[in-house]
C-alpha cells in the first residue's frame, strides 16, 4: 500500500524539509500544511497545503483535506490547537497519527509516539509493566549529538520573526502559546545575547554554587510551556517558586540550601531571579537561596541532595544519576519506585532514591518504543534524524 503523509505542525527550523526528502526517498507522497510565514520559510516546497483561513475554520478544513487519500498524519506536540484538530480528524477517519516532541532523553534523542506525548504518553504507568524489559534489545549506543541550544534558539527566533513579518498576508493564523509572539522574538534574542556575553561568568557562578553543599536543585520550566499550562496545576514559574520556597523554608534542614536553575530556553520576559529572591525574602531564607542562569545540569544534579521539578525530563536524567526526584506536575515517568511519592514537605528531610533496576528497565522500554537518536536543530544531525523518523513511520 502506498503511503500519503500530511505534515501538519513541525518543529521550528528546516527539519521538515529533511523529513520530506526522507519520506519521498522511501516512496511516500508528502505534503505540508503551511499557515504562517515561519512555516513557509522553513518549508520552501511546492508540495504545500495552504491554510489562510480563520482559526475556527481549521477543523473542518483539515478534515476535508485528510479525506483526499492520506494514510498518515504527523504533528509536533499534541497540545497545539492546530495539532489537536488534526489528530481528532485523523483518528475519526482511521488514519495513522504520529506525534513528534522534544526528546525525553535530550539532547541526543527526539520523541515519536502514536497516542500522545509527555503526560499523555502511551508508556505504562504500572511499574510491573516493565518486568520483561530485559527481553528487548538494548538501544544502540550513539555518540553525543553536540550543541543543540544555539541552533534551537536561532530557529525559534527566526521562525517567530517571520510569523510577525508575514502576518499582513497570513493574518488568519492564531499564535497558540500564552507568551506573546513579539515577546518570543525579542525575549529570546535579548536573553540569548546576554547569555553569550556572560557565559563564562555564569559557568563560574554555577561551579561555586555546586560546592555549597548540601543543597536541593529546583528546575524551572520554560515560561508558557505546555508542561506548565496543560500538565500541571502550577501555571507559571512564579507559582512554582512560591510553592517550593515556602515548603523549603518551613521543612528543609537548617543547613540545606536551595539552588534554582532557570530553563535554558526561557524567553526571559520577566526577571525570575528577582522574583525568586523576593519570595525567599518573604520567607526569610534569601541567604539560603541561589539562582542560576547557566551551569551544567548533570553536575549540579549529581552534587545535590535531590531535584525538584514540575515535570521536566531533566528530572528523568537526574533519576539516572542516582539523585532523588520530586515532581509537582503530571509526567509519564512519575512511577512509584522511580519518583519519590511522598509529599514535598517530607522530601526535604528524607529524599528517596529510585530503584535502579526499575529505572534501567523503564529506560530500555522508553528508548525502544518512543525515542529516536537525533536532533531537530543541530545541522549535522538533520539528515540522519529525518531518515530514522521516516523509517519508523513507514516500516
């Protein structure tokens, strides 16, 4: 049976062109939905399904489009409203759905699932479901992909800038995220420029902080991200810090410190460092709190007494380092035996490490079933990543 694939939403940047090439090389027919200037520039192909209508007309439009012989639908994440409309229509028509997402084992892997991603992942939530994981062939060891963040930041800035520039001609598109599109453009540009200018200073600060043991590490999410907005009851980083700092002040051992690490791709529209210290001062623990804009997560997590996060997959990496983890949101890896299930108030005094045998079984299943080696953004990895995604879709 010949395959006809519709690419509806994709990561910012040129990855879509490479995926198109890989799918076509395997015999598939491919088109991409283009709704804004960023997608138009990322695609640069005549195999385009243009959508220029108002937002509320997209659902009936995509349903009609999918009736034109398509067999497969690809989207990036499952919370974007355009992605949700496409998934709903495709499933009603009995088509195969594929959901791309950032890797659960970043930076060297990306995610591809069929039912949902992140807290909606199809991975089992019962630890017993992983008892037979050793029967699976282990994922192949791969070399480190290399730098991701500079290319990711550039693709994001370029994508949103082009959406703004072409909005007079593609005015039906509705930006689906809570952080404004102008804020994304200027925030990412300004924050990344500052990060480059002060990179060495930030790294030295992180090295000094890591020596101030004992400490707990709090990982912030990207402001406005679906991990906060959809998969958590704490909707902003301020709410996260309010919750964690208050609990830390009341229940953590007196000698413990709290290190707060900002997300590397936060748009920087609010001064989270100042907010953190204002909250800490209100609880009289400002002398026990540090805030980092840089630093290597692995080194910081390994040296800590425990990691607190909403649902960041960085926390899953911390489990692999042997560091106790407490989650505040909903995550596919929040399993008893992996993640500390006791209340946050108890975590400070007696953080519980994961069952390492369970972790290795869980990681094997997760890697084989949901992860693909590669990157959406590192230019040297685009061809290989696209070929592996196409092979998974078409096999």
